[in-house]
C-alpha cells in the first residue's frame, strides 16, 4: 500500500504500472490524469478519473464497458481474467454458483450484450451473486442510454475499490 | 491478412485481439468503434478511429500520447516494446543509430517530455532516423497545443499503417 505522497513521487512508468488497470484494460484513464498530480488523496485521484470518464463521448463510454469481461464468462472459465477481476468475481461468490445459476447468468449476459452492444457491468465486490443475478434481469429492461450511464457509474465504483487496494485512504488529509 | 468482409464477421473478442493495438496500448479506440460495423473498407475503419480520437478531451489525447514509448528509449533497450513498435522503430533505422545519435535522441526526448508532459510521437515508418532527429529538435520549439495536435495526427498515421498490415486495402470497394 502506498500513501498519497509516494503516489505523487512515482515516475510515469511506475504510475501506469500501478494504476493502469484501475479501469479494466483501460490505461488511458490513468494516463489522462497523470498531469493532475499532485493528488491530495485517493479520493482526489478517483475524482479525476471519474471526471475523465464523464468527458468521454458516448462511443468512448461504450468502449470502456466493452473492455470489461462477462461475469462468470468464458474468460473466467479459462482463468484468463485480470488479477483484479478474478478477485472481484470471487468476492461476489460467482465461483460458487450452481449450474442453474451459471446458465441463467450466461443466457442473460448474451441477451444483455445483444440488446445494448456492450456487456453487463456491475461492481461485484458490492454485490453478492443473488443481487447480481437479480440486477442483470432487471437492468435488461432499461434503455441503452440508461444502461450506458449505470454501467459507467459501476465502473467508477469498481475503480474506487481498486484504488483503495493500492493507496492508503488517509482521511486526515481531507 | 483479412479482407473487410472477414473483419466485419469477427466477433468482439477476435476484433479486439486483432485491432486492440492499432493505437498503441489503447484498446479503447477499437472497442469504441465496434458499434460502427460493418466497415466499408480499411479506410472507413481508420476514419472511425480518427473521429474517435478527435472527440477525446485534451486530457484523453495527452493520455493517448503518453501510452506511446520513447523512440529508442528504455523499453527498446530492454526489448519490451510491443511487436508493432519494435518493427516500426527498426524500419526507421533507429536500431542503427550511432552512440552520438542515440545520446542526442535520448536527451531531446527528455527535454520534450519535460516541456510538454507527454512523449514525442512520430510515425517512424514514414521517417528515417535523420528526419526523426531533425523533427524532434524542431518540434521542441512548438507550443503544447501545437504538439498535442501534431502528436495525434502522427498517431493516426501510425494507426493507418498498422491497419494496412492487418486488412487488405481493396480499392475496388471504394
């Protein structure tokens, strides 16, 4: 774990190597906010990434979602998820789904992707498998514009938890 | 090499695996334009990526440049460049620089990065080492706004050449 002073002292290569995947497979987020150093604290770092995500055109927001893997999808089965995604899906209990739950999630994932053109993204660490299965079925009823916004808000939550696993949340700085 | 029909038939995973690095380390570009299929030809594919780059906020454009390695920099020495960058830097003759040229490039790279906050990016395949050395010295005199634009235009040229190494340029479609 780093404190924020150490984060601010990192050179660019080390910064990207630590923070390049706080948004899944999307190192442009960390690269874009590099100029905003020094960061006051981990919340400030997070806020800069959120602002960058908000400034992306809709195609870019869709791209951010598309860079996320399906929950309990093919990559999970192959063991090819990023380290971060593996831990998150495990924390949600997705590795303990029954065959029936797996099939429901797989089929609903496919419907979701067909309807919206991007995958279902949810902050797995803040949801257990039951909530995730319920969530995907409900969110399938939304419009694409609604799901684009909801998906990006979930990306921001995932990002904060990933940041908090790297940087000490020193509230005395706030 | 793929023709454009085969490109349009790729599923998303295969599309990202083929096109994820047409902009260096920046797979959001390919992910963002996925919705624009079918592509008429490789030029159309390129145009969509250029439009996406143009829509990025300035911080995002800076991020795109920052994801590029220094020419003949540390990553090249370590053999840690992407396959594409290795071939491009070799094509420009950067692997045959004299020690004096190497030192000039290294020093000017550092000055450039200090002045602008992002690395010097040039389409190496369209320039020989002499032109690159001359280019970096000249471009160091520009403003940051000018270099942001010039850098992104170079990214677009690099992207077109990378696309043309993947997709057949079938002019009969145009």
